[in-house]
């Protein structure tokens, strides 16, 4: 089974994260596959807009902690860094239709979209502090720019859940739509853009992104360096052990 699928309809390329049994959690293979989807859409003259959504009841549960705890050995072709570079460099409009749960990168990736729409029942969480690690996907840059310093700090530091309505109110998503017919609403927005000339879409996006791309790329490098330092440290080990043992982590001595 392909772990991403895509179809292009009326110049809209719909990419679906397709690991529903794992709530579309990201392992190294999914990082690579999604990177390839963005690279292919960049070169596809028939695609004016890319829409990203998830199969099943989740958008993405974030990093595949079971694979990580088991010592995932897959050598990535692109990895997280390559996938994020491809998204930041993507020249066409990028829309997210978050159809359900979004955790970790399933939440922070919303900050990389040109616009994000969220289903009414969806909820989001950035559990980095609870995992003894730090934020990723340039969220230390994008979240404060989209939501303001205090709201971004709370979401990234607290590991608390955020509802779909709170997501929109904070500025991380554009609109919330009912679960039933959710993707129809997302496609209405995508089709509005796809009816317009690609040269206008790409030039306007380039101008919007010009003040931010370098800072976003720099944030990713710094975040990834911090993640490498914190993974396997005592707080992260305790968090992963608690996850595998289905108990609350004990950070009292950390």
C-alpha cells in the first residue's frame, strides 16, 4: 500500500497521507514520500494547487513513536529536513485540509501552509515539552508570526490540546467546517485558486514568502540541531518509556 496517494482534479493535486492504521504518523518512509509529492507537484504543469489531507479519522498523529522507540533503522532519502525544504520551497499555493487529529508535525505543518482548514471535530497538540524534546517544522518561527508571541508560546510550550475553533481564533487555520462534507469545502477554496493563472499565483506567493523563507529555513536547521541534542536525553527517555508502558511520565527530577 502506498503511504501517500495523489490525484489531480481540475488542476488541484490532492495528496493524502495514507497510513490510517497508524493515524498517519510520520516515519522515515512517510517523510520521504511526502517530500517526493511536493517535488513532483512542483514539476507538474497540470497542478496549480496542492491540497494535503489524511486518510481515515486523523490528519496526522505526528512522529511514529512506536517506530522510534523500536529503533527505526530506515535510511531516509530526504528525511524530515528534505521534506520541510521541499514544502518551504514549493512555489504554488499549498492548502491543508486537516480532517481530524493533528499532533506534533501534524499540527506544526499547518504553519507551513498558505492556508489551512480544519474539520469541526479535529483537535491539535504540540507535545514536544511532554516528550522531552523541542518544536520542529519551523514552528518556532511560523507560530509566533501567525498567532503572536504569547499564543504561540502557550501552544508550543504547554503540550495542551487546542480545538478546531481555537485553532482558527488563534490564526493557525483560516476556517473550520463541519466534518460532513469537509473536503468539499476545502476543494471549493482550492478550485477558486486553480481557476486563476498560475503565473499570478506563483508570483504573488513568491512575494508573500520572500521576507520569511530564509528565516524559516534557519529555524528548521536550529530546531533540528536542538532535536538531535535532546533525543535520547533523560527527559526524552522517560517520555518514551512512559509512552510504551502506557503511564504518565515522571519529570520531577528533570
